[in-house]
């Protein structure tokens, strides 16, 4: 079934070494996998497993020491800094652990940000796309709210809308529920599952093993290598889990 | 990022830090205002000096006895007795490029009328003097060549003399006799007021009498202190000076190469000397003010560097959503230029306001347009130059580290 689908991400024996003083640290020791369009992949590992390094590779923020990384068919390793910036702008939507919204800026302006660096959009198209993305994450009523007037869950929704606005090939979420309470975390997972159903490709990097139940595939890292790569045949519904949570108490 | 967006982002960044931006702008505002005020005062003074000098006479050329050396000691020019009436007559008869000429003998002392007295200077002249020095008579008549021949005891007085001696500026004094150094002089005319000159000298504190009267009756001397000449036209001023030199050299039997015992200076020359002096003073003032602009520029650089560090996370975010290094550096450059240009604009307003205030307080002031243009250009350059280092710092950040910066 996979073979009919488009490959969005392909890693071929990706290695990444860092020089720390006189020592060489091997953060990634030969990683190879393909991610197909429409997959919801969780990448898991303890700290030091190389998952942050892998995320930087996938997000084109860094390049491999050796091996090759194809993002939507484009080889990334030999690209220049500015070329990778443009590639990120067109192909990737980032969702960070601590939201990273611009301070004192409205939701819609925050979501417009990636399109500011794409000259194909004029002001009107930018705004339209941003409003659409905010509606998609359920914030259609809070377009003009400033980032400091919102709750953590709302801010993360804005961040997700910002990741959607450029219609990316892949959404990269880095511990996207890490700063949220249980209930809000499940709300986010519901949203990610909905996006997955709509056909989005999502990579969710986390150290929380629970989240793997809600994704379609789980890649486990350890010491810079893939230890496990499993398709989840039995995807749990985050919406059901959310409903099963005890009602919020106002004490 | 498009230019309009760059401007918008810069305005938002500036508005997010109003007080800090205003403080760093203050340096630019003060610097630009200082430059403009200094230039205005320089320009204004120059213009007023020129005006003042041209009021002294028409194409005026002044001949004075030259400072001579006697046994290695330079003598006081006013003590020299080299200019004679014969020189005046030669000039009057022979010089072709002159319009008018008047010999001058002066004497300072006390003038008395009734119980009143004042200190003044009597200028011994010919009637042509009024034309040479641009005096006009308000009342009465000027003395005649006949009066000169007879060394008549008549005089013209300035308004200050009228006020001092008769108690009222507009008192009728024609026909009254005043005493200068015990010589009685009958007033036959009153000069129209010229007011104070640039150096604060009261030009109306003056008595004009026939030069023969002053020479023989008052000063008891047989030489002239000055010969005032007015050239036919401004352009012929230099030629006229040459002509005068020839006549005087012949009269004084000065051969070529010998030092002259007289000096000839034209109004033109004086204006140029004054202008050059004023220019030098203006340049010194402007350079001093320009240094404050330099300091202001460093202030902007400082605040931009702080801003870049403070907004590391924002830079990281912008880079991860697709900003290239040059997008980031442009953003900070535009911000720096906007701060300095806004400061420049406010500085121009303050400067023009200051210059207007200064001129209303009596300082000669005139804002040269080019000083406004210059300050604006300098401001844009300051933003560009001092924004460059912070902008480069921002552009070179590593997005991975920047986004995790706390």
C-alpha cells in the first residue's frame, strides 16, 4: 500500500558528528528511513538519543555530515543556508514546545509570519490564508487576540495554524504538548489526529511514550541509531481519551 | 520580505520599545539640531556682516597711512603723517575709475551744548563723504566747497548727538552752536539714523565737519588720517586700487620694490576676510556638533546590539519559518535607519525652532536649506553604518541555537 504513496522524507544513512573540544561526538550514526505522505510519525527517544539532532536535520536547520536527506525529492545536504531557509519556508511547518509566538502581536499576524518571507503572497492573500488556518485550528473567533492574552492551549493552536499556513509538505512538532497540562495535551492530539485524517504528514518528536498510541507509526531512537520502527495498527482515538478524562475541577 | 513589510516590522519593533528608542534617538535629535543651529548662526552672521559692510559705503576703498619701520620699530599707523592733502587732490584730479573721494581727518573729544556734554568723534570731510559712506541728510543742508575753502565752523550731527545734547532725538537743533574742544560749530544739518553696527558701535554718535576746519582749527595737523574713495563699480574695484597705488607711489616717490607707506583696502577685501573668518568659526562649530552625531550613532549601534540579543528567539523563529540571513539583516538595518531618520527629522524641527528662537532673540540666524539636506543624509548614513554591525550579528545567528535561547 505504501509503495503507491509519495515519499515526503527520505534519509539515507544520515550521520552527524559534532566536535566538542578534541572529541568527536556521533549524534546520528547512520539513520535511514522513508516517510510517506499522510503518515503521522512519532519519533521517540530519551535525551541524548539524537532526536533533537534528527529534528534539526528533518527541519533543514542543519545538514548531515554524511549521507543524504531528500525533502519532498530535494537533496538537502549540499544546500546553502539561504536555500535551506527558502526550502523551510515552502515545505516545513514547525510547532515548538514553547509556542514561540511573537510578543505583543495578534494571532493573525503571527500566523502570517511565514508568508511574509514568500513574495508570492500579497497582503490580502496572506491575511486570507492566515484566517483560514486559524479557523482550521478552531480559533476563528480570536483572530485579533494578542499572544499575551491567550492561554497555553490557544497559543499552541496559533503555532499550529502558523505551521499550516504555507501548506507544508510536512509538519514538524517538537514536544508540542510538553508545556501543556493533560487535558490541553489531549486537545492538541485531537487536533493533530484531525490534521492527519485530512491527509497531512506529521512528524511528532517527543520523549513521552504515551503519544505513540495516537500516531500511525513510531520510530524509536537510541544512541543515534534507530532501535525500532513500527507501524501502529491500532491507533487510539485522542478524542475518546479526552472524553474519558475526569471533568476539570474548579478548586 | 517586501519593503513595505520591512517598514511595518520596523515600526512595530520601535513602538514596542518606545522609551528606549526615544532615548537613543535623543542623541541624534540633539546632534542634528546642534548642527543646524550652528550652521544657521554661521550663515546668519555672515549675511549680516556682509550687509553691514555694504552699508558702510558704495564700492568703498579706504586709504590709510602704512605702518612704517623706524629703526626696527613698527610705528602706529595712526601716528603716520604720510597722507597729505596733496594726495587727495591728485586722486581727485587724476583718478579715472573713482566716483567720489573724500579726505578724512578725525578728532575725538568732548562736545558741549549748554549744560550737556558727550564724548564723540568729529570727522573732517568733504561733502562727497555723504555719498561715499551712504549717509543721508534728514534735516538742513550739507556744507559746501565754499565752507571747505573758508574752514567754516559748521557741522552735521548724528541723532545720538542731538539726543545727548538737546535732550530729545527729534529736537530742532539747526542753527544751534555746539562746542567741540572749545571750538564753536554751528549745526547746519542732521544725519539720518544708521543705528548700531555689528560690532555694537553707535554709528549715530558722529559729527561731520569740513576737513579743513578739523585740520586747522581742531586737530591742528597738516596730514590726513584716511582717504575714502568710492570706485565706479564693484568690478572695477581692483583696477581702481591699482590706479590709486600708481598715483600715491608717484606722489610719495616710491620706486618699484620699495615698501609702500600707505595701505589700500577695499570693502570687497574686507568682506572676504570677514567671510573667511566666519567660515572658519562655522566649520569649527559644525565639526563639534558633528561629533555629537557620531556619539549618537554609537548610541544607536549600542541599542541595536542590545535589541538583537534580546530578540534572539524572535530571530530564531523567523529563520525557522524561512527568513534568510539577508531578510534578518535588512530588518535590523531598516530599524536602525528608521530610528536615525526619525531622530533626524525631529532634530531638523528642533534645529529650525532653535534657530528661529535665536533669531527672535536678536542673533543673526538663517537656516541654509543644504544644512537640512545634509543632516538628513548624514542621519541615513549613520543608521546604515551603525546598524550594519548589529544587523550582521543578527543575520549570522544559528537558527538552532537562536530558537532555544532563553
